[in-house]
């Protein structure tokens, strides 16, 4: 069986996911197209690419149809190159990388580009309930699904995490991101984004707030308290009550998450080049890493966000490895409680988790984040001369994906 090697990877900076954010004026197809063109500028021959796999969780509006195909048409690529879109909610970008690895390991493909894109500032106006149930009352009766913020607060309430504990994690994320930016630790993967005139509109991640303290975070109001009291038309329970109907032992949902200890809303795109052993040898390439193993798991869809640790355990088992074999961890900071719970369950030191900051500080461009985290982990392995990294992230609907990479 072929190995799956990472040859290169690039990403955009993450722009604030608001109308006044630096990337708001760039169509998401064009945002990803700039990433794809940057790979060509760095030596990729798009005529050799068997497929382009793109993670995206919106799949509507500017992200509609199949943005994986449309973005490569926008790029300066031959139209003979195919592309498609995959949606595993927040894990879409990492799932795209996993699919690329499967393709080349099987021998069916030789060279695949995998990544993701999300321009959250250009999402259509919110509609519906906020719960991931498609307004299907029969599904809701089976699983009383709630919005992710309620699930995050349910995790914190169930585990007994105090707001101060979660805020401390958020401050750590900000401090580490500030150091990483100051020391240019993201430079190898970052490309500048340009507008139609060719002018640079963003060349560094826009979201971090250096100087954030637990005192400044303490002043922020909880984000999901009012939502927890909402009752949808035709239903009898509030979102909080629905969550507690699945976890009555918790007794009460304590709303401890807010804008400062939850992942940032941002725009961004990323892509990686994944090649099989024969292609690497035939073209004299020097891989940066190999994709050791990938995994996906399902978990309870009500609490929804508790699967990163089980996903990590599964991917380690598949690779015949243990927690002690991993040098660096990227645990996506969808919410502070997710990172704290995952670190606690896996019994890993925060000293090796998200060492350059996480999504709380840098943002979470949903479909792109997984591909960004692989690049962040690989760049850090090279910078510190370490060997292995594990990336794990929760997704909507009660799932998680995980990937192990190893420098070569």
C-alpha cells in the first residue's frame, strides 16, 4: 500500500467574519482560488492533480453548488482538473485531507489537493431554529438536538468547569497566538490575500486580541443564556430543558461561554498537496510529512461536542500508537470547554496542546480549519525539530475527526 505524503500547504490569513473584516469583499471562490494558485507558484503542476477535495459547511449562497469545483475554475487551473465539496460540519477540512490520504494510499490516485474554505462574513442571514435537526420533529423527538453553544455549556455544567477556568484557557490561547505572530511562526504557510486590483488586503491573522486578560473576559456577558430559554414553535421545552431531558443528572445548565472563550467567527481558506509514494519517487519530491492515520467517530448528538477524545483514541489505535507517542496536539477550540475536556480525558499536558494558540484567538473558518490545523502542526514540528502531531476536532451532529501526521 502506498504512503500518503504531505508535499506542501498554504493558507490565507483569517479575517474577521464581519462586514468590516478585511476578507469580506473577497468571494469565497476567489479566496480559495488564490490558495490554489499559490500552490502552483510553489511548484505544483495542476495537470497532475487527480482531484481537488474542499471542505465547506455552508453549501449555500456564495458557498453554494460545489465550491470545490467552482474555486478551481476561478483559479488559473486547467478545467480538466476535477473538484468536489465535502461537508462534515466543522471537521470538513480535516475530512478532506483524510479523503486525500485514502485516495493515494489505496493507489487509486497519485496526487490530490485537499483543503477547505469558509467566508463566515458572507453566510446568508441566519434562519430557522439554530438546532441541527432540519425542523424534523420526529428526529427531535428521538434526539432533542440543541444549538452548539448550549451543548458547550452542557459540557461545562456536566464536568463542573467554572467560567474562570475556561477564561484562563482563552487567555492562554491569546497569549500563545500573540507569541506565534510576533515570531512569524505561521510564515511558511501564509499567503497574502489580494483584491481585484492586486492590492494586499490581508497578510496576517486579523482576529487575535493581544493583551486579553481574565479580568477583561470577566466583563463579557454569557452568549447563550437567552438562547437556552427559547422555545421553538410547536415544541414544549426550552433549549436548556431539552438538553437536560437527555442529561437530567446535570440539574442546571450554567451558561459560562461567551465571545471571549468561544471560537472566533472568521473568513479563510487552506489547501494541502497530498501525494502517493510512486508519484513522490517519480518526480524526485521531498515530502514534509506522511499522514499516518485518520479516523472519524460518532457520539451523542445532544451534547454533540464531546467526541474529540474518542476520535483521538481511535486514530491512535489504528496507528498502533499511544498518547505518549505524540509530540504536539491540535485540539480545535470550538469552545473552551471542548479543549479543556479533551485535554483532561486524554491526560495530556496543556503545554503540548495548541502551542501557537487556537480558534479562540485565531478564529475557526469552519470548512477550512482542519486543513489549517494540519499546516500549523507541521510548521511547528519543523520549527522545533519534533516528529509527530495529532489533530482532533469536534463537529456538529455529534462527531469528531482526527489525523496523525509524522515528519519524514
